DNA sequence: CCCGATCGTTGGCATCGCCAACAAGTGGGT
DNA sequence: ACCCACTTGTTGGCGATGCCAACGATCGGG
C-alpha cells in the first residue's frame, strides 16, 4: 500500500495543465494590450473588421464571438478613439455599419506587433517546429468546435 | 493589384489563435465546474492541498497562483461546504492551517472526472499522440515561466 | 526592545462572458 | 393591408476572475 499521509500522486496533469496554461496566456495577452490602453475586445473587433470588411454590429459580434451588448460598448470606445466609424445602414434602418479608419488600421497593426511579442515571450521555450505544430493543433481544435 | 475593397489578408493567425483557444478552453472548464457548483479557485485550492498536503492560506496561494484575498474567500466557501477545515496554527498565531476533509477528497475526485471530460471534449479532434505532444509542450511552457 | 516582514482579512477595481428586456424596424404569410 | 416572428442596437445587470491597497496582529532578527 503506497498510501499514508505522505504527499500525493502526481495530479492528472492534463486537466489542470490546460487551466494553468490558458490563465498564463490570458494574462500575458491582457498585460500586453493593457500597456497600450487596449483590451481583448478591441482587438477582436478590429481584427474582424480587417479580415472581413465593414459590417453591422450584430454581424461583428458573430464573427468574433462577442455578445451584442459588448459590441456596443467596444464600438463606443473605438469610435471615441477615432479607430472606427459607425453610421446608419441606408438599406436597413435597424443596422449600423461599422468601418475601420486609417488610424484604426494603424492601431491594429500596432496591436498585431504587441500581441506578436506577447506570443513570442509565451512560446519562448518551444522550437520553431514545435510552435508550428502547436498552432496547427490549436487550429484543428478551433475548427472542430465551430 | 489584388487590393480594392475586397476582404483581406489572412490575419496573422498565431497571435489571436492563442486568444481564441484559451477563451474556448476557459469556457469549457468553467461550464464543467459550474455544473457541479464549483469554480476554478475551488479546484486550484483542493488540488494544491491534495498534492502537497495541509498548509497556511498564504502558502496555498503561492502554490496555485491565487491572491491571498482570493484564498480567503475560497477557503470560506470550501469550509462552509465541509470540504476543508481551517484552524489556527499552534506554532504561529498569524497562520491558519487548512486541511482537506474526506468529503473534500471525494469532491476533488469528482472534479477530476468532470475536468477530464471537459478536456476530452476539447481535445476530441486530436489523436492520442497529438494530445501527449500538446501536454508536453504546455508543460515546457509552464516550467519555463514557472 | 524595535523594525521589517508575513499573515489573514476587508474592500475595491477592471475585464470578461453572458443574459434579460426594450423599442424600432424588417420580412413573410395570409 | 395586416399580423407575427424575428433581428438589431441599446441599457442594465450578474457572477467569475485576477489584481492591488490597506489594516491590525504577529513573528523574527538585529
């Protein structure tokens, strides 16, 4: 019997490993974004606009997995900073059409660099091949979950 | 020139891929834990106690990366549920010694199963070899930043 | 004996992800 | 033309998370 009050078995690493790692990544990204007065939502929105072009707020929410109410607040902030423009859709009076401004594009490229550095520091201990493999697996997981 | 108002380049996936994936994992874990009336902090604390044995609250915080104030709240909850015991350290009147109860151990094993299922569903699209590789890489990353 | 460090605790803050409700508008069916 | 289901933007709220500042009590070293 290997019981007794001794320490314990090695915890089923995989379960919590995920939690630990995601928390770590989360923190790095948030720190990096916070340093340039941005938040995750800002990047989600700008990136979605850059990739797929102008859209209504609801559509933007769908692209980036944001709730409609959070899109409102985020667009408010980005608009106030001059990074996006919000104007009524002539063809559908319910919708607003959101567009990135040149200033917004510059900001996005800035955020890209900042996030790249965060990722660089997070994945520092992995080789180039490993990083590619990791990215590939993450893509697989994301695609599988829609 | 393939410019014009057309869509855009493929966003530097790696940067945001991390964010997307961690968000996903985060949500799965939180859902799974919420379904059994638990939170991430609960598991962090119970797991730390199981692995390294009884400890003061500050020590528990260090083990699991929790803030002292969050340890207070979490121990309150776990104590009220009968999963841990908190009693003064006879050798140091500043400290409380926190211990897992048998009921707490049972709960922890329950949480282990629940988290295992969450991980199972998250990593579903990966082969066994890939999962091992992923876990290995995550461990590498965590140790490096440890 | 004094001073710096540690401990538990309280209270606060910003972000995040989500949900409910509402008014305005749209589109399809009849 | 009317009704009805649905979408959209907006407001307001909730709980979890990860932090930080301050406090009073206590401890340990000089």
